[in-house]
């Protein structure tokens, strides 16, 4: 199992979509919100993901396809 922290940045049109829920359901990952800030025009979340590294990579690729900006914070 791998643990990774990523910062996800959401533009205005993506703030209300249940992306984190869909990510964990589609890819069977464990998530933990470390820190978040959501405003009217944008939002960001520092998210810990736990699961097989290949599955995390696939999930993050799907997140990027949704138009969300991903920055790796830490890999454990």
C-alpha cells in the first residue's frame, strides 16, 4: 500500500462536483482530507490517498481528466 498527499485545485465550475467521492468509489481508495479551502470562484484540498500505487496513479489521471490541477505534496 502506498500513501500520497496531493493538492487538488478546483476551478469555479468544478467546486460542486463530488470528485473526491467518485475517485474513492471508482478506484477503491482510502481518502483523508488534511486541509481545504473553498471559495466562490475556486477551491483547493490537500488530500491523502491510500491504496496500491498503480491504482492511485490511475485515479489521479482520471482526476486530471476532469480538469482539476494536481500537485504532489508528499509520497510516503
